[in-house]
């Protein structure tokens, strides 16, 4: 951290004139973020219908082939809602949604919100046992599956609870004009919706802040995903915090969205930001560096949703004609590293970086409403950054059993207080909710949500992200469960123990996977077979890129792996005296890692 990152009172005063011009939107946003009555009838559906009322002919959603006004998009969602209602979907129903980024996924989610139903947003990269686990975890009553993921679903259908009925198919095309032909034993949702009424449903006005809106899957400590509940109340807080207080987009703006719609960043942060001001969402199936600036020009996008990895990809591209005099003025997301913050803003002419901090399951959010550099921003929520013992992987408590806050500028564990105004919606599994709740933190009877993240207090309710703790790390914009990877490695012949942790590679965002392995007596590491095994069992972002062999594995008193020294040594041959292996970009297997290869990696010779 640079001392210039610390925020003083004078720094805050200098930012106020620019902020005062947005005062009406700020006050409106604070109204929504501070709302306490969870019985109040406000929801995603309410926000969409309000935007439709205010901006009926302005574009709501668009892709390379279609451009729908708020009136047209809202009517589509109403038809889908009535079709699903006729099929038995009602308030509180859980509906599995498996669609890649196309306008249909937003229409289906809007339809479910209008019914008070809950969309379980499946990660489109999941396959096999992980996918069946994710589905059975939430026990959906209905399934909406895109043609592009039909095969993946069919592979596990026999293992999924209740999947022998209520399965709805959406063709991988413009289903508004071409519904397509559904496979046998599937119902075509586009055909079911085609002749339904287009008016708003009475049920929309009955959805409350406390009602679940989405189930978002996050990495679990058991190695398999867990489902966190995102309520309409949290969505409305995002609507106020990001949409009104933060970005302040208007009906003249276009937000270019390439983040997957099973991510909270897409369906909560970006979508709420657009709906708050009647802006349009320009949706792309997958992020592409080669098409990014062409798309920005085509849509005349003024804002885009990002993760840090996406920004690094764009910076690594050589300058192109389309990036000059581009229309982007602001961006919203998380993970933009201080090391590239200034360079990114300067090269691409970005005026405002709306960096934020939040989690699907948590009860706190920071937003960079004052447009400071190198910060996740400000929060009105009660929080504390406490001292943390990295070696023993736990917060520091004093003789009385209470935790201690860090000094300004010091890193520590971020906790957010659980109150009536700032409730914790939790996970679908109460035991998992209890596991992330600290009690008696500063006084008897208090309760705090453990974010699992190291943060730095930089002053005036602003914070700076430092690192992730525990059993997840972030690579390629995805959270990776170390336990999931350890389980996959444990299934490989000859591996006795596997310890997985994240390590940094210069010039990249986040941390890639590294595995320290103890082999069975007499076993030898088959580098080719191990790489093939990992490719079969894990998504590409979760597979370790470095392997270290160990004679013994150190554990704590509670039998947790000691990872601090392993992380510190990383893949440096000077610090590691056992065999090391690396898997380079595009290569099908691991190779021995020596000093010369290490130097090549450190100097950026390989693009990970």
C-alpha cells in the first residue's frame, strides 16, 4: 500500500463538489440502501416495471441481433411469467436456470421475480458430479435449460431430484421469432409463452424485500459448491448503492456486459445499475479481447462491468484503432489491482472506476462513490477490520476472548455486523451460515459475518482489498475451492496427501492454483497422466499450474494443513528444495521447473 492511498479529511472535502451534483440520486440511493422494513413490497420486478413506466421506448436489453425496448422486454417477461405460472411456478418456487449469456436468461429471471419465485443460477461450466450436487442442493421444482447446455444437463438428469418432470427448453436462437423444436420429453418454454398476456402480473406487487430472489453458488469448504441466498432486499440495496449512489446511469447510457449471468456481479450489480436509471444492457455471450472495442463502438457503450482479470487482458492487447476516442466513461466491478489502476484509466480514458466490494452471501457492500483510486470505496454498514493470525488461520482474541481492531493502514480480517438493518441472509444450509458467523466479538451477544477476506482500513469508512483467506482463492475471475481441488487430486493414483493454495504470478490478477503433494510409498509422479486427470475432473480455472512434492505434510492442532510457509515459498526453486513442476499455457502436461524456467515465468515470457 502507498501512503497516498490513505484518505484524509482534506481528500474527502476535495471530492465533495463533484459529488454534490449527484445529490438527488445519492439521497435516493441512500433511501434504498438504508431500508429496514423487510416486509416492504420492493423487488427486482418492481424495479423493472418502474423503469418500463418511466422509459417505455428506451432500449432495455440488446445483443448483436436484437434490441428490445423496456416495453418489449417487460412484456416478454410477463408472457414467460404467465407460462411458468400455468406450469405450477409460484411464490417461493425454486427454478433451476441453465442458460449462457443471452437475452433469454434475463427475461427468464425477470419472469421468476414477477412471480416471487427463486432462480437458482447454475454455473454454466459445471459438469458431472458437481452439477448434480448443485442441483440437488436446492431441490428445484422446475428446470429451465438452454439448448446450449441441454447435453450437460441430460448427462446428470437421472441423478437429479425431481428432474423427470417440469423441464423446459429454450432454443439457442432468437426464441421470440423462432421458438425452435424441443427434444422429446421437454416442453418448449418459448411456445408456452408466445400467446400469454403481456400485462404486469398482480404477484409482482406482492414480492417483499425479505423474499429470496436468486440462489447464487459459491465455493464450499466441503469442496463442492454451496448456494447462498440473495434476497430482493439485497438486490434493492445494490439498486440504491450501485445504481443511484454509485454509477448514476441514465436512459442515455449503455452498460456493456460480458460477465456471466450466473455471477452476482452481472445479475445484481450491473443489472440493478442499469434499471435504476433506465439504461440499456448490451449482453455478449462471452468476453473477447479481440471484439471488446468493436462492441463498445457498435453499442456506443458508456459503461462496462468488469473483473480485474478482464482489465488485465485488455491492457495486454496492443493498441487498436477502436480504443481511441472510445465512448466509455465509467466502469463497475471489482478486482482492479492498484498496480494497473492508473494505467488502465489513462490508456482508455476512464473517468470513474466504480470499484466495489461485496459477496453473494454477505451483508456488507463497499462502493467507490467518491471516485478515489485504489479502493473498494465507502460503506454505511457497520464493520470492523480485526487482527488475524495467518499461521494459525484464526482471528486474534485477547484474554477476555474479544477481538481487536487493526490500526488505520494495517491489514486484517473484515467482519460486518449482523443487525436488523443489515441482516445476513445466509446459505440454504443453516450449518454453513453458522460457520461464517462470529459471536461475542467485541461484547457478549453480538454477531458478525466473517467475510473471509483480508482488508485494509484507509480512513473515513473506506477500505482496500488485500487478499482472500481460507479455502478459496480467485483465478480467471472465478472462486476456486482448495478442497474441491484437493479432492480431485486425492482421487489420482499414488497421491497420499494434497495441499492446494493460491500463488501469484507477476503480471496476472488473483492467484493460480499450486498443489503440494505427498506420494504413496514407492509411487512416482506421472506428469502427463496427472494433467489429463485434472483436465477431466476440474474446470480449467481450478486446475493447479504448479506442483511441489513433499516428504511430509505439516498440520495444525486441529489437523488443518499449514499453508503459510508453502504459500510464501510458492514455486521458487531457491526456496523449495523438493521437485517442482509447472504447466505452461497451452501445454498438455507438467514439466520440471528449474531456475531458468522460473526466471522466464517471473519476467512474463509466458502469458498465463
